C-alpha cells in the first residue's frame, strides 16, 4: 500500500539512526531524502557511506530499508545472505539480513544464534525487539528492547520501539515515558516526532500535538502520517476547514486513507489489541465523522467490552443523521445496546428498523425475539423464533430458537444460555 505508515514502514524507517556516530549526519540526510520521496538519492548517499564505514550497523540497516522501499527487498536480502556466507561471524551482516527477512522459524533461530554469540550487540537486541513488534507480539518485544537500552542508552530507536510496544499493549505511562525520552534525545527524527505527537493527541491535548507535528507538514514530505495527525488535531479543536485541508493533503499521498486506517484497526482487533484498534477507529472518525464502517467497528469493539452506553452513543450518532442510515447492522447493534441497558421498547424499535432495511438479517430477528421475551410477550417471541428457523434452519441461532420455542409456547421464559458473539455477522461492514 502507498502509505508507509500503515504498512509499518514508519516503524522500519526508525532504523535510520542509532547511537550518535560518525555517520549520524549522513543518516539524517538519508532520512530526509526518504521522507521527501527521493529513495534513489538516499540509496546513493548510503552506498557512499558504506564504503567509508563498512562496519556501521545503522548504515547497513538503513541501506537495507531503503532498498526494500525501492521494491528490492528480496535482492538486498540475497546480497546480505551472500555477505554472511563470506563472513559467517559478522553480526552486522546477520542483523541486516534478518531485518529484511519475513517471519519464520529460521529467522527466530538466527536471532537466537546471533544474540548468543554477540550478547553485547545492542543493534541485534533492538532489531529482535522490532521483529516482535511488527509481527504483532508487543509483549515479546519488551525484554530485548530493554536489553538494547541497557547496553546502549543513546539508541533512540530502542526507546521509540519500546514506547510503541507499550502503546500497543495499552500501557500509557511507559508509552509516554519512553516516547518522551526518545523525543528529547532526537527531536529531529521525523518518526519520533510524529509518534510523540500522536501520543499527545490521544491523551487529549490537540494544541500541543499540533505544535509537535507542525515542523513535519512540509510539502516535500511524502508520507501521510503527519497530515493525518494534524487533521485529527484540528478536528478535535473544532476547526473543520483546517481539518479538511490537512485531510486532503494526506489523501493526496494516500488516496485510500480512510480504508487503510480502518483496515489497520481491524488488524489490531483481530490480534486482540483492542486499545490500538480503538485508536484507529476513532482516528478515522476524527477525519470523517460519517464514515460508517469505522463507526460500526468502534461500536462493536465497545459492545464486546461491555461498554454499552458508549457503544449506544456511537451507534446513535451513526444512525440519527439528517439523511438517516440504511445500515441494518448498525440499527441492530443500536437495539442490542438498548436491550442490554434495559430499554426493551427502544430496542424493538431499532430491530424493526433493521428488519425493514434488511428482512434477511437473522441476528436482528433473534435479538428481537429475546427483547420480546424480556417483556413477557412470549407468543410474539415464539413467532419471531419461528421466523429465525425459516430463514436459517441449520444455523447455530436456530438451535437457540428451537430450544426457546418449547418454553415460550408453554408461557415460560427459557433459561439463559451463554451466546456466541454475533456482532460481526455482516461481512460488508465487519470484515
């Protein structure tokens, strides 16, 4: 995808500087060229630097990243495999090769071998932590990153990665501490500045977030992330025109912006990283409050946590628009929230709307039957369950329907049962 941020490449871009060294200025210049979209220029600069400092791991890692951004990931990996064959004990070649390798048991074994042979090699520990982080294992990323910081406190990348790992796990105080330290150590690093701004924004200070991110809002910057942060900050401040302007700049860099943010949130949700998923869905809604898929996903996430008042408010905003909503699943979820909060009549009204939009939405019929049962309208509930069976005779909901009908026809409420999660039954809005 075009957005390097949403593809985790902002995370990879952070390899561009480590502890201060003789190549730090070159790495900074290379980073600026990449941000401006001049990857070929960055490549040439780094190749020259490699000739001057062939043992600098950060130059090698940066060079491998730039080659990957140019679509040469397989080629550069092959080159470092060959270099490693010629010098099997070279930790710089090993860590660079691993940095551009897809996740596998081989990579895991290679990291273990590298760090066993070179326990004091901070870039190796840092890259091992980053490997876990980009492969959705933030808890596994923390120990190697802490080890890297202990070995080389000046490596701002380790601080950055550690802050992002804690962010993904929902640990605000460590996230704030490590990203703050990284920013204080290297405020010129674009990713550190952007991630620090996002942390500040997420904690409710859009004005400060804007002050932090504004230096990145240069027309030469080729990435959408800084513009997304600025647009969201302006949205939270109620400055609609400025929000739209920054959003347009982000969309110029990534035409699929909202869908990419939504997809990123769903990825986080699918690996049970709910706090990060919520951040992504709310970010999409900051940019477009009427973006229905993000609102549905956010509401579902809140429902699954048992936060029904907040979920109900989310669905209310979605469906109570002047134009109205034709999203039957959203109406069904609104009714489910109302039912959980004891407002059965309101729930029935929402289920009726959902079924008027989509008579085949079996989940809405099942929820309607349950609401009728709670109101002691047993015959109506039994009739609704019969319709569920007619629509989906072999589905798992039909099992509950048949069980319930036997009690309801006798004028009894069926005993409660543990129900599976139904909220993602519509692939159009919940994929």
